[in-house]
């Protein structure tokens, strides 16, 4: 998550949400697990969209997956 935060200037909360989404979590599931309201999670997602220059969840996840550090292949 620190990698995402540094790369895109995300706050720790924004990075946690982005990481959860990239692992396949839904907004509702994340909100429940993090004990947050769905409106708080949606607001946080909007800020993530702005900072990553994305506009949809699928676009965000695609970006994050393409940027994630890959283990060295042998």
C-alpha cells in the first residue's frame, strides 16, 4: 500500500481502498470490513479517481494491476 501511496500521492485511507479494490473487494464489502459508511467509501474512491486520473473502478484496477511490482521470474 505504501507503494501506491507514494506513486499516486494517495493518503493511507485511499491506498487501503485502492488495494482492496485491486484484490477484488466490492465497495460494500470494504465499507463493512473497515467499519465505514458506503458514502465515505464512495467519497474516498472519488478522490482516488482524481489522483490516479481514472474514471471507473475497472480502469483503476487495471492501472493498479499494471503498476504492481512483479516478483522476479526465473
